[in-house]
């Protein structure tokens, strides 16, 4: 007795029925995952807005940040660099590093798009870490951001938990060379954009 050909109508109908059954099972799963992905994007956007709002409101609740140091405090600051200071200022950058005013994260992110063309790249995430820290961040703060947001090293795919601070510093130096960030102390970086 001959075996039925795969091209027979009965075999084709059986295959079609199996395909339709699998599609019926897969379609709701895909729809559910797409709904979750959409919700995730909405939650990330909400978190970004809240972080931006937090950074904007903080100086309003701390007038010394909004108004900047007094003239005598600025004079003292430029004459004495204490080893206990968490962010020693580079003497070549006093006007930006000590500038009074408010930091606007949205403005900083919008301006850097002309320099960093690939949102989501490691360089973009390094810059965003500095912005979300209030416009100035240490390499330790940057590493904490990378770990917290599950950002992996390119090519290796490894997390930044085991990466040395000097390695992160050298990566941020790319942003310094591009003119988006400047070093304002040993392992401390400040965005150039977003200050008013």
C-alpha cells in the first residue's frame, strides 16, 4: 500500500489545522507580552519624568544650591582646596564648576543629542548617569547607575559590578573629548549642558 503524499489534500488540511491551533495558542501570549512591554515603556517614561522633576525641585528646597555660594564663600573656595572636599574643583574650570544656578536635566539631554547620536549606547548611558545625579557625578555614582539599570559592557555582555573605577573614568573621558562633559576633580565629572 502506497504512503499518502505530503501534497495530498488530506495531509495539507492536517498541517493547516496544526498551524491554526499553534497560532491560537501563540497569539494571546504575544498580545499579553506586548501589553506588558507597553506598560514597561510607560513606567520607564514616568520614572524619567519623576527623576527630572526631583532634580528640578531639589534646588528650590535648598536655597544655597539655587543662589550659589556667597562671594566670600566663593573666594574661600577658590583659595583653599580641602582634601576632605567630596568634589574638589579643578582650578582651570572655576566659572562652570562653581557656577550658581539651576541644573535642567531635560535641557542637558536635549543638547547632548547633537554629540551622541545613538541613544541607548554606553556613552549615552554614562552621560545620562551624570545628568540624573544632578549634573555632576563621581565614577562610583556612575557605576552604581550602570549596575542599577542592568547596563552591560559592550561586546563582553558583563555587568559593571566588577569593573574598576579607573575603567569607568577612562570611558567617561570619551565624553570629555567630545565636549559633553568635563572633569571637575579626581574621578568627578560634570555635564557642560543644562546649567542656567
